[in-house]
């Protein structure tokens, strides 16, 4: 979290230089570091227990008075990105799950008093895209997955892997709020992630899935 804090401090210093009378126009809680602290409190407050572990919201709205938001205009995109990066680091340190995407948006709201802010946390559970790419055992090939896919040897599978050691319906990839899970479907030779047997495992970016003699690299789509 230290690196993200340093970036936010730099952005705060940039605001102080760019805005005349910043001490009056951006008091207390409207400094970037103060806003980051408010976002962390909102993240902590959003905690809920799920089957995969402790879940937290994955989208945060910082509502500012229109005139106050205008002061952040030149740094808005960078601030949103750094706020999100710090929240991701904080969530990881605490062992919280929020799925593959965590975003922060700065928005104007006429109901918010100048010099103050309101923070809203939202759980957005729309599936995101992922890819499975063959890296060993078969010729290179990539499949796109949206929500769910069955991996196996028969044509009816969304990810068809024609290799003798793979069962007809070998494993299932499916979306949860925390991200994509891989589940073994009672295959003859098992499903492995990172060399470990996986009956039902939450996947991380870049994980290697092994089915029979085939290795697949899992990745989230960048868009």
C-alpha cells in the first residue's frame, strides 16, 4: 500500500500547486489521502460473508459538490485509478474478496455540501470475460469464456480438448462474485491448478489448469 499512498501524496501536492487557495477550497476530507481513508472505511463497512470467504463491494462512488469535483478535473482519471489500486491492495492485505474488477468513480452531486463528500459502495455481480489458452499437451488454441463453460473431450463441451486422458465432461468453469471457479466433474484423472488437486478452486490471473496431459493458462480479459 506504500506505493499507492506515495502516488496519492504526489497528486495531493499537485493539487496544492495547481489550485490557488487550496487550503480553503479543499479542506480536510477533500484531500486525496483523506478521501482514500474514507474509501477504506466504506470497504470495511461493506463486508459480508460468502461461501468463498469475506466479500467486499467492488465499485465505490465518491460524491462531491460540482464545484469541488471541478477542482479535481485535471487529475480525475489518475485519482480514480490510484484510489482503486490502493483499495485492491488494502483488500488483499485483509484477505477480502471483491472479484477481478474493483473500480472507483468521482461524481458530482448537487445534494452534497461543498467541502464534504459522500461515499457509496456497490456490489456489482455481472460476469466478466476470461480466456483459457493451451500452453502444453495440444496445439496452441484460446477460448473465450463468459459466465460458464464445460471442459471435456466431447464436441458438446464449450472447451473441447481432444486428448485421451481427459474425460468426456471433465471440469466446469463458472462465475461467482469472487471470480471464476474451476470444478472437477468426477473426471477419471482429476483436475489440477498450479500442480494441486482442485475439486473446486477460485482461480487467479495466470493460474495453470491441468486436465490429463493438457495445460491451460487462465486469464481475465483486459476490457
